[in-house]
């Protein structure tokens, strides 16, 4: 009964220890990952309630619900779902459980204390046995609040722009890159009478174009221009057009035009121009009448007076002092006659009606050189041509005023005038 020896067995458990340490490290890493990941990770049983058997701690931050309370009450997690989305979730879970399929749904979570609403995307994967029987779902819930807010802002922005364009008081057109009509707002129909259905996808020339032969104005890429168009009933109207190039998210190019109806302004300008022409014509006619009367009456009377004075001076019986006085009167009368003749030419040069602009300019320059002490030179460049009488008269008045300004205000002593005739632009 006496123990005489011991037998001791030594087993190498290094690998086992290492495996345990590795497993422990893996579990720590997994726990750290689950606790710190920005999303919610869960496992749930099949069924309409989606009973949670595992839920990562991030759920508490998002909803204010305790994880332990959720494990005790399988219904409690559904209370964190927005009331308007609860039916959608239960339906999705029921279909996935019945069919054994994955699911992906979006809904809102509401924090029970702060009331903060969070948009989430819930993606669950069906876990099955080898036999195909559905065991559970593993899922991940991602916070998509920022994306949803951006989508909401974008949608509101698009709705605002759409409402703005729809209710804009001026016509707005959008053209595709092939210059076909992509969109037209109601203001275009009010102005032209063409409905949206009549012009959408319509290419150049457009129904409102007066000149059907010219190229598409979109190719000119001018930021602003004026155009004469016609309505559906044939009436014509003027618009001022602003053109910009826009690109969508795919960098597709479009042309956006806005029209401003300037028909009344054009008519007013035309009426004003006609009125100015009438006033100018009346003024020139009055000048012509006054010049003719001065020439036919005043100058003739002065000429007769000079003749009478000259005849008186031929009388040898006149005393020398009287003859001298008559000589002074004759010189003064001749000077007055020359002044009146020059004045007649200034207010209405008869030569411009008879011989044209260039001879009138040359005579004007000659008189300037003789009576105003101004050294003026005129050079005619190109083939001289007659212009419309109104144009010749207007140009003559411009040149006349320029020379007078140079003499009176610039104190010029020398002026050079070039008259250039070229092709369609004659001066």
C-alpha cells in the first residue's frame, strides 16, 4: 500500500493557448468593430416582427432605446420607427420571411427623447441551412439622413425652378444640342399662340421664324440680340433675346433663351424716328424758304442799293467828302450783301440739291478759309457717288457743325477733312 513512484504526463498546449489567444483577440476586434462602426448591425428571426436576437450599441445612440430592453421585449424596437413607416417595414419583413429572400428598405427612426428623425436604409441578408430552411436574417442599417436631405433640397430646388419658369411673365425656351425645342413655358404660348405640343421637338426653322432660309441663330452664340418673329395668326412682333448655354450633370449641353417683347418699344422708336424726320424735313423746308426769300428779296434789294449808290457816285458835282461817305456806304452794303449770301448758304446750301454733297462740302470749306481764318483741307477718297438727299443733307449738317466747333471751341487753326466712299458704306 506504499507509493513507491509517480508517473507524470506532460502535454504541449502551446498551440491550444495560441489558438485561444487568437480567438480572444479576434473576439475583441469584432467587439470593437461592432461597438465603433457607424452603422447598426443586427441579427433577427424570421417573422412579421423581425425579432432582434442581436443589435449593436449604435442603435441606442440613434433611438434612445436600451439594448437590454429590446432583448426582453421583441416588439419594442418597432416603436422607434416613424409611425408612417411601420406598416411598410412589417410588410417587407413578412414577404422576406415567407419567400426566404433578402430585403432592402428605407424608413425613418425617431429618437424617443430628442425627437430627432433619422433616415436609414435597412439591408437584410437571408441566412439558410443546407436544406434551404430560413434560419435568420443578418442585416446592416445605414444612416442616409444627409443623402435624403440633399435629395429633398434638390427636389425642392427643382420644384421651385420649375414653378418659377412655368409662371415667368416672359417666354422661356430650352433647346437641345441639335437645336430642336426641348421645353417652352406657357408665356410663349400667350405671346405667339403656338402651344407646347405644337413646338416640342420642333427643329429649325421654327414656326415663329419670318426668314425661313437663314441659319439657326443658336449657332451664333450671341448673348443678346433682337429678332423679328411672327405669331400663329401672322402678326409680327419684335423680341430681345438673351441666350445662355447650360449643362446637366452628364455635361449634356442645352441652350436656354428668354424673350422680352419689345414690339411697343420698336413702334415707339419708329414713331419717334418718323416724327424726327418730319421735324427735320419741316425745318429744312423752312430754311430753304428763308434762304430763297433772303436771296430773292434781301440780296436783290441790297444789290439794287449798291447799284444806286454806284450811280450816285458817278455824278461829278458831288463834293469829295460826300463821295467818300458814299464809298464807305457802298463797301458796307456790299459786305452786308456778302454776309447775307453766306448766311443763305449756311442755313440751306442750294448747291447740295443741285450738285450733291461733295460740291457743297468744297464750297463750305472754301468759305471757311476765306472768312474765318481757318486753314481747312478736304480730300475725296474713292469713287464719288450721290447719296439719298436726306442722307446728304444730314452728313452736310454734321460736317458743318464739326467745322464750326473746331473753329469756335477748339481754337483750331488747321483742319483736315477726309470724305471716303466705299462699297455699300458710301461714306
